[in-house]
């Protein structure tokens, strides 16, 4: 009797682990889709400004754009960037 209960619990554990894995994969996919959508939005905004690459570079080097906080990578992002290089 106890073996069947243990087996049932083991099956439930396995099902739960599979659901967690599926959810993690879905989360990664959604995060990638969000990043892609954000990147597309940024590209569209930059293109709408009709700046040359040099003008865009100068704009980004100048004072911060009102309403947009300056980007400063955190330590983890810095490490990720260094690992990629």
C-alpha cells in the first residue's frame, strides 16, 4: 500500500518537473520575443528621425534625451558582455 502511494507521489513530482521545464522554456521564448519587439521599436524610432550614423552617434553622446534615463549596465550585464567579447 505504501509503495503505490510513493509511486503516485513520484509520478506527481515528475509531472510537476515537466510543467516547470515547459514554463521556463515558454518564459525564455516570451522574453526573447519582447526583446525583439523592443529592438524593432527602437530601430523604427531611430529611422523615423532620419539621421546619418554620425548624427545619431553625436546625439547619443550629447545630453540625455528628456524622459529617458541614461543606461548604465549592472555588474551582471557587464560580466555577460565581457564573456561574449
